[in-house]
């Protein structure tokens, strides 16, 4: 089965609504104050209240944030996500900093962890609240360049043998040159694409036509349509 598309960093209702109408069901909201894609809480609330179709998944990204900030946002969202339709949506945390496993577990909410070269997988895999792991494409590209991709694949398959229910997410940019064997080696549940300058006409102004063209390409042709099979 082909991976689902997730869009990361949506910051306004117009973009969110447009992409939702294209069939996108998974959205990451960037809650890091210094990020170019940072979304203020009142904007996030407006999106969730205005768009009341069910069966969407929302991911809240944090990086080395204070626990009380995350706790408050979760409490507020619990109040926002009420009603028969809103309650059918799922909210996950996603961490991209140097958080310890105990910290990520403390919220008792299923979470995703963005993986870096220095991330030690074993203690992470033992977490009861771990929902999935997010790998940037650069992670695999560096392993391939160093000739270590086969060894990592063997290690990863051994570690994942007892964690088949975990989601594996590939984090791509719109112009990444993906090598052909990557989707054969790993079973990605999702492929995420960012709101960034590649589909913006100006700062924090999404070019909806371009975004739609990019997304429609993957919907029509599958993710393999952008794979470079020669590398």
C-alpha cells in the first residue's frame, strides 16, 4: 500500500481547507515559536473549529519546549475538540528536539519522534506511548553515501521485529532526489512534505496552485513518480 501524504507546517485556514479538499487527512502544526511555520494557538483553534469534517489526524510539533506549555495546549485543544464530528479527529505530539523518553511519555499522549543521526533507537522503541518515528530523507542519503545503508537496514529490521505497529514516516522536501531502492527497503506509513519557500509565493503566503499541482502529481502518479531510479 502506498504511503499517505502528510503536510507539515500549515499556518492558515485557507491553505488547510484547500489541501483538505484535495484529500489530505494528516497535518502537522508547528508549535515551535522560532519556526517560520509557527502557528499561534488562536489560529490553530480557528482551523479546528471551522473545519469540522471528521477523520483527520493532527500532529503538534515541539522542540525542547517546557512541559507546562505543552500541557496547556493539550488542555485547550481538548476543550476545542468537542462535538460528535470534532471528537473523531486524532491529536498526536511530535518531538524534534533533544527530549528524553521520560519527558515525551509524561503527557500520556501518543507521540512521534523525529530521528537524527545521534538518536539511540532502543530506549525509544520501548516507550509505551511511541506511535511512530520520522526520518528525514537526509538520514538515509547520508547512510547511502557512507556505504552504511545495508547495515542500518539489517539493524532496523531486527529492532522493529517486535514493533510492527509503529508508523515509519519519511520526511521529504518537494525537490528531493529520492533513490529508487528506498521504498523497497523500508515500509513508510506516511511521507511528509513541508510548507516552505518551494511552494510559497512570498513569506507565509502559500501558492495554492503550485501546492495543488505538486500534491496532485503524487495523488495521480504515486510517490514512485518522483523517484530517481538511476541512483
